[in-house]
C-alpha cells in the first residue's frame, strides 16, 4: 500500500443488488433505526413487523410504511412474505426468538450480542446450521467502508508486528434509569450493551485472546457498569479496552504496530474517519467517510451485505462469521465472570 492514499473500500453496493423481504421482531428504537436505514439508503424493504402488542406493531408499521403487522411473534414467523427476521428484542430473548424463527424456516439477523452468553449463541448457530438457513449477529460495524479499508491494511501487513490495540466506548445512561442496560433479568450490563464493540474491534484485528483480565464495578441492580479489559495474544500483542455506562468517552480505536499506527476516529463503530501514521511520520495520511451516511445510517451496509450473502447461497457471513461471534461472546462471558467474582470477594 502507498502511504499517500488509502485503498478503496470494498463493500456491497447499497442499491442495485439482490433484495430480501425483511420481518422485524420487537419494534423498539434500534428496529426503527434499522428500518429507516434500509428504506432511506437501500433497495431492501421491511415487509412485516411483529410484536406482543398488535397496537404497537400496527403503529410501527404505519410510522415506517410497512404493509403488514402482526400481534404475535409466531404470526410473523409464519408469514410467507418474510424471508429473514431481524431480532431486536432485549438480549434475554434473542436465543428463544431466533431459534423460533429458524424453526419456521426463516433466515435470521440477531441484534448484538447474538445472545446472553456464548452457549446461547452456540444454540442459535447450531439450529441455523441444522436448518440450512442464514444466521448472523448484527455487528454492523464490521460492514462499514472504513472497516473494509482496515481489513485490507491488515491483509497487506502495513502495521508490521502489532503490539497494542486500544478501543473504548462509554456513554452516560444516568438519565434513563429504566433502560434495559440496568436490568439483569433482560441480560443487561454495559459489556453486553456497548462494551461488545471494543471487544469486537480487538477480535477483528487480533483474533481470539489467550488471556483475559477484567476489572470494573457493578450497579446496585447487579449488572456490570464499567469494565477495563486487558487481553493477551500469542506473540505478545495486547488489547486494552474500556467501557462504561456512567460517562461519555472518546469512543476511538487504534492499531499500533512496529511499522505504522492507525487511529479510527470517534465514533469508531459508526461511519467516521481514519488516520494512518508511518513510524517517524507525524503528518500521516487521512480518509473520511464521504458517503453521506452518518450514525446508525451505517446499518444499511450490513443489510445489503446480508442480502447478497443469502443470494449467494451462504448460511453465514465470511465478513462476520459465527465463529467470531462465539469467540467474542466467550471473551465477554469471561470478563463478566471476573467482574462478578471480584464484586463478591
């Protein structure tokens, strides 16, 4: 790679490719943002929505121009107009609803984390493989143009030997005390909610860790509210990650190697910008996402990639495979275990 310009991103076009018919389960905030991203920026369409409340489903359908609504999840799963179900329920319900959709013959895209634990995510993966349907965790950051560029840099060995990866994501949830993130019965906690993004970024760059060390604090409700996680890898590389629900943080990520350093600008999980510095070069080269998509508009890239995967006959994504989902959740499970153990010691 020339240090004068970044490689072009390699992504699925937002329009003109294959389309699948989407069904939404649990029409909350993220489901609304997902639907808006699809309808505004792609040729994909949500054709049905299902909720435990017929009124809520109908209101969501009317708000987003969706032709069909159902007053139960099972009715949505049975809808012949639906090809793939987007599961956007609380974390505690992901495995049950994803497996029910798979049993009905539907492909599934399941909000992150794919399930409340690696074991539950493994159940989803096993069910999908047995049924021969597509299944993926909705780790949308993996499909952004900037991530494609970083993937090329990694493949080209631009960084030399990677020594340290850093990533953080903190947000102040104090103004929404009834949020799911505070509720243990819904598999809340900051690691599952937003901390999974730094964990994913580390996995994307370095793979599965050999060691996990986690330190942090718990909320009065009994879920993790803050965590610093240090991961160790073969060859001596480390990842230093942080997440919190009590303060806003820069939400940046870096890859630091012997030959070059990359900074993924705030917010690293959404469409943003990159700066690459060669050893000894303070000027660097810079790239900014100029697609016009910002924030959760970036969900569109994931949706078109999934549609293309399904059209290609794939049952999982080569960009964000099930094995990576299970690995990241295993790391998250171990970090949570350590936090809980230290809190009760």
